[in-house]
C-alpha cells in the first residue's frame, strides 16, 4: 500500500531526525545512538522499498540487526576499556576490494530488475554493510568510509526525490568529519 505524499514526507522527516540523532550520539560515543538507529532503520526499510531502491531497503534491515549488535558490543566496551581501534592498511585494502567486487556482482544482478542505479545502489549498500560493522567495533576509519559512501548516497536520494534524506546525508558528511576528529582524539588519549 502506498501512502500519499504528506504521509511519506512525515515518515521521512521522522526517519531523518532519528538517523541524525543516531549519528550525533555515535560521534559522541553515546550508547543511546543504537536505540535511535533501531527506529530510523525500520522506517527507512519501508521508504526505500517504496521508491524501488531495494538494496537500500535491505541495507536498513541489516542496520536494524547491527543496531542490536552494536548496542551489545558497546555495552561490553562500556564495562571494559571503551577503546577506539585502528585497522591495518592490508585489512583496509581487502575491505575496499571486497566492497568493489560485491558492488559489481550485485549491480549486474540488479540490472536485470527495475532497480534504479543498480551499481551505485549496490556500492552504498555493501560499503555501508562493512562500515556499519566497523562502527560496532569502534574502528576509527569508519568515518572516512562514511564520507565516501554518503557522497554517493546524496546523489541517489536526490535523484529519487528523497530530498530530506539527501540533506541528511550532507549533514552526515559534516558530522563524519567531527566524529573522525573526536574519535581520533579519544584514540590518542587512550594510547597516551
């Protein structure tokens, strides 16, 4: 069932506000971020399906599961050292290669459907899958990955008329820079 424009706009506005709350809280390393993520991802699952961005819709199902996992991981870190992690160049190279290969393969399959922008949609999806895992593990460079992914996401959402979400992703770019600086400061504080 499709909602009218005003209902979709209101749903998108709620999802945007909750997603923005998630990112601000995550950049401050506040565990409450995961609760905002649970609700916003539920709404976005529907919205993306409604505009035929199927990989983005499935991505939000994954985000929902990762919000539960992230909450669990951050609760454990809260009880221990709450540390920021740094991954090796080799690990990053493998991750980037994996994102590119999976995006290409999925893009080919989605090209056979009515999916819009299948290769870019696949790139943002696979990049987000891996980068969300990096957030749950508090890997510093997750913020840099998000800057690249959200740049593509801005185009996809603007192209499909999800203007508020495109604006949200632009704001995410700013918060991602702030998050990187904040987490880097925490990392240097923890290593002395």
